[in-house]
C-alpha cells in the first residue's frame, strides 16, 4: 500500500444523508455536540433548565464546528432514574423546535422511547440516537424505518440503572461486535436502510475501565462491520479514574481519547466541548487522511 492511500476502503464511507443536510464522513470525522436538557446528567446536568439557554448553546456548538446536535431529555448516567415520556417530551420539544429554526445542522434525539423519538422527528429532529440499540422499545425500529431517518445503534450491557453494578464479559470486543452485528441485521430486517445505520460501542455503558480501554484499542474490529462508527468518551468516568480528576477537569483526557478513537477508525465523535474537540479531531484527521501534495 502506498503511503498516500487511505488505510482501507472503510476510510471512505458514504456520507450520512439526513432531512436537514448531509454529514460528511468521507476522509473527515464528524462531531456530535452533546446538548443535555436534564437536571441530572453527570457533566452538564442542570445547566440548561430554560429552553432559551439550550438553544443558545446549540447555536454556539454549531458555530464551533458541530456537525450534529444531540439533544437528550433523560440522563443516562449510571444509576439514573428513568423519566416519563411526558417529562422527557416537556424538556426536549421546546428546544428542538427553537433550535430547528436557528440552525441548519441535523439534530439527533437521544432517547430509547419510540413515542419520544417520533415526536422529536415531528418537530424537526433528523436522527435517532438509541442507547439501547433498538432493545428497549419493540416499536422503535419500525418507526425509524417508516420515517426513513438515520439511527445510532449503541451497545450497553444492562440498563442505565444497573449497568455499572458488575459489568462482565468473556471477550468484550467480540461480544460488543456480535451485538452490533446482530442489531444491524435486526434494523435491516425492519426496513432501515444500510446507509442510515451508525454503530457505537457505548463507552461507559456497562463497562469497566479496562473494558473501555480494550474497546478503544480495538475499534478497527468494529469498523469492519462496514457502518460509520461513533465514539463517545467525553468526560466519562474512565477518564476520571485514569487521571484522578472530576468531570469538570477531564477536557484533556477527553481530547486524548477522541484523537485515539479517530486514529483507530472512528468516523464520528460525541463531545461536550465542541470547539476543543473540533481542533483536536482536525489534527487527527490530517494524520489519518491527508495526502502529500
Ligand atoms: C447519550 N449518550 C451518552 N453517551 C453516549 C455515547 O457514548 N454514545 C451515544 N450514541 N450516546 C450516548
């Protein structure tokens, strides 16, 4: 292989077409900005209790280089209680409505509930980010197929309430890969188009520190599934454990994990700190993709 060629054909994946524009992932990494509108998310919980503040933050993330804004109305931190559909909708819909008017970038809705996802799509969201990988709500896959929108299939062992109690795997990389392969087949069987499926190992979701590191090290094994690969490590506990730092001190660790993920095959990074992540990822992209002129 010449030095000027991409590492593999998987480095030039198709772009992601959404109702509000195309997310380019061919030879560059997309950034999904995290916009939680919850009182209790582990890092940004309680920061956006007013929709106006959330909308302003979303606009700022797009200006800083986010390709997608991911809106969540239920905390998925370990041990978090679930919230009712009404509560979740009350948090997210005003933000989606306002942000849709203010930005052109695609919006993803972070939910595992098909009714919530459907209402969000009705207000202008474009992508469903399902942390259960279509496991929790049997109506989710058919709804997504019917709407014809992209979906993120994430791996999680257990549920947010139980996942960090005692995560166990024989071979974490193989089990996560097998799960994702099986959920891709399930999605296809329900009529979701192959070019609309993004996969995600679910860093921190039912994983120990070593499970997370093993997955980050072995992303190429997940990339061989042939779908765009999303990685979200931003400010998560495993970074705090390694560096012995609280969530608000984990920026550098998050950037290091993002760069490592890009160099190992990630096509999209989910991040709280969009400006800094955009810069770090642009450097990683240059190392990964740029050819000599
Ligand atoms: C909602 N959420 C929190 N962490 C996440 C991650 O790593 N991936 C995805 N897809 N969603 C996440």
